[in-house]
């Protein structure tokens, strides 16, 4: 870890925390639309939280705010004890790259690069030397069962393999939080189960906190807690 987790937030271990998070957009009629209304979340080290809710409820918007891909209209997001709204764009990009790992429904691998090169990329952007980035990437590809596919490009990999590469890439900078948006949404049932096993195994071994947005009941049930986003607020789920 890059910092003393035990000293965060008055002694409470919380790699990711939000306080009264609000996000509004201006609609076509010029009126404000409140997508998120006072969302509060306190994530413990190694904790897995699933967020469910109807389509259009704002789940992806919330995930983008948690990962500092967007800024809130009001409220706070704290990553590793740092309020992201107070950071400039350069520092924000650095915090995002080092502290947060992203896995999306679509793998977003760079098609002209090999699996190894795709996993190396975030480490290189973070200033890790070529040799160090390669060592990290090789280790992670071995951990996700793809050591023999290092030189393959995305088009040469199955859907499940592509997502495993994406998971390895998300973890290459040893983030404190892994954020996933429907990570198995494009996969069949068997491949989805294998991916879920992989993610939760990595979460436990690496003690990384995990927030997943999903419609997949089986995936949500594996989390430590499931929250429903409804009317712009998070509340304990009754769906699982």
C-alpha cells in the first residue's frame, strides 16, 4: 500500500468514502435533473459491495464519480483519504491511475497491442519502468490463467479471456479499489461464473475493496452487502 490505511478518516479503515454525494444534469428543457441525491458510502478494506437498481437509476453515473471519472455537483468523494474534487486534472489522473482499477462490460482492450502490452499500459503511464511493468503484467496474467496467451491480441482471445485480461490490467497498479460495471454482462452463464470466481479470488488474495454495478443476481449475492440505488439514494437491497 502507498499510505497508512489505518490512519484514514479518524482511524477508520475506508479506502473509498462518499459524503452526501449529489449529481445533477440540465435536461433539454433547461431544468435540473437530480440523478444522485445525498449518496453516502463507506467502504472498508477488502469489502465487496454490489449496487443494483433499475436501468437509468444512475448506477453507472455513481461508479464514474467513485472512480473520479466525473466530478459531483455537490458532496465529497474521498479516495485514500484525498478529496478528489480538490485535485487538479493532472493530479486527479494520477490518483485515478494509481488507486482505482476499472473493469467495464466491454473490455476496452487496445486491439493493436498484445495481452501483455495491454496489462502493462497503466503501469507504464504511472511511471513504472519497462521491466517492472512487464514483470507485474506477467505475474497477473499468470494469476488469471493466461500466461500462455501473453502474445495474443484481443481478436485472438475469447470473450472470457478478454475480460480476464481487463481484470489483470485493472490490478496492475495495485489499486485500493476495484470498480466494475456489469463485468460479465456480455458473457454466457458458465463463463460469467468463472469470471466471478476469478474476481472474488483476486479480491480476497489482494485485499482490494470492490464495488460492482450489476443486474446479475448470482454476482450480487457474493458481495458482502448489496445496495439498491433508487430515487437517487442508496439503501439496503431487498432483491437478493
